[in-house]
C-alpha cells in the first residue's frame, strides 16, 4: 500500500500535489501518506497503517490483533463475513455488490455500513494529515458502482452570518410567489 501511495503521488491521481493520502479498500485495507514526496513511515515503520485505525472499540477482531479496526469493519473479508451471516450462506464481495445494485435491502445495509466506516476513517485521516488530495483504490472500491465512492465537492459558505436572514427572506418570498403562503 505504501508503494501504491508513492506511485499514485508521483505518477497517478495525486501527481503534482505536495501531499497525498492513499487508501486501498480490498481484501484488507491499507494505505499510505506521502508528505514532501516521501512515504511517511514513522519511528517504528508503522506510520500509514491506515486500515488499523480503531473506529469501533470492542468491534470485530482484526487480523492485527486489535478490535474494531477499519479493516475489520469495511474490508472485503469483513463484507464477506457479514454478508455470509446476513444471508446464511457464503456470499463474496462481487455477489454482494450485485445484490446491492439489484436493491437487496440486506446488501444495501451492509455496503452502506462499510462505506460509512470508510468515510469516518477518511474524515479522521484528513483531519490528522490534511493531505492535498485523497486517492481511493483497491478491489472493493473498484467493484463499487460507478461514482459510488466519489465525494461531492466541498465548498465554503459565501453568505456568512447573513445566510440565515437571507434564507428566511427567500423562504417568505418563494411562498408568496408560489401562492403557498
């Protein structure tokens, strides 16, 4: 994952950025943080172990020995574990995403729950590292429906303290204009 983070930073989706964060959502979850063109490794080589952030204390056991890690909650193995339990038969990630696209409520709950954990993890990582860009890769992310993992643009409000007053006036105007007020 660190090698992929470095490649995406210098040659791929993060090219030209001063810093980047790469998260791969696949069988497991890994990633890397690139600052100043170099992968953050930390004092003991554990820097950038992004899949092992604890998001749910007391949650499912992770292969790393911790509980409630992002990987134990949202990686392909976690999705398969939860889907197999929910459907009471073996279900792999490809089938789970097919069921999700077909509108199956169990599949929808499982996929959206995993996506929520990925979002929470990414939000925490963005706060911790303030990267120039976030790059998302990996088999689970790539198997999701087109545009599924894309984040909407984030814009700073322009109206400041006047937004509430302007919105109230606009609401009154629209109700009178539409004849509903």
